[in-house]
């Protein structure tokens, strides 16, 4: 594998890790607008499958609204056609608070962000070094005087002119 391929693999692996973690939270303390991962009860999962055709055991999305009898989440359910720009398709899903068994709030991870930035900077450095050929030995300098068939010894050059 070349240095460039290795750099791309390293960048892809760090991007897959992400710069965030999920921290457990109590549903009453989760602010509206927070990115969450909610684990649903089996009954809520069956109801979503029957009514909306969605097979979601966990909801990954944003808490849009909170009322006493329902929680409203905005969840990415699909992506649009590549011909139209692959826009994400979101759907708002209402569930009762009793159907949410666990909720985790998405939080920024400083450590992961630092590691990701360091790996990406290192990958960019490797690509730049490979691109400019700084660590590769170059071809040796040709001897002065041009190709061997055009070189004449000093003494004989004046005789044959």
C-alpha cells in the first residue's frame, strides 16, 4: 500500500470514530434541540413498524418538542436520490415518554477531536511529502557535458575540429 493509500485509510478510520460520544441522561433533563439516541420499548418499536413502516429499536435524532404526554423526535429515515443531491430525508416521530427506556445525549469529545485533528494533519503531511517527493532519493545528476556520444576528450576535440 502506498503512502497516499495509507493516509486515506487512516483518515477514513478516524472519521468513522467521530468526534462525539453519547452520555446517558434522564429524559426530563434533556434540552429541546439536543442530539439524542433513544432506546424504545418493544411496544413502541412494533407501533412504528406497523404505522410508519420503520424498523427502529433506537431513535438517532434531535429532540424537537417535549410535552407531558409525548416526545417529538426528528429522525433521518433515508437519503434522497443521488441525481437530486442525496439530501437527507427526515421524519418527525412522536412517542410517549413511557416508551423511551433509555436516552443518551450526544456530546463533543475533546480527546477524540484532538486525535482526529492530529491524524488528519499527519495524513496531510504524509501526502504532501509523497507528492513533492521530499523523502524519495531522486535520480542522480547527469555528468556535465551532455550525453556520452557528444562528449569529446579535451585534447582530441581540438584536433578533429
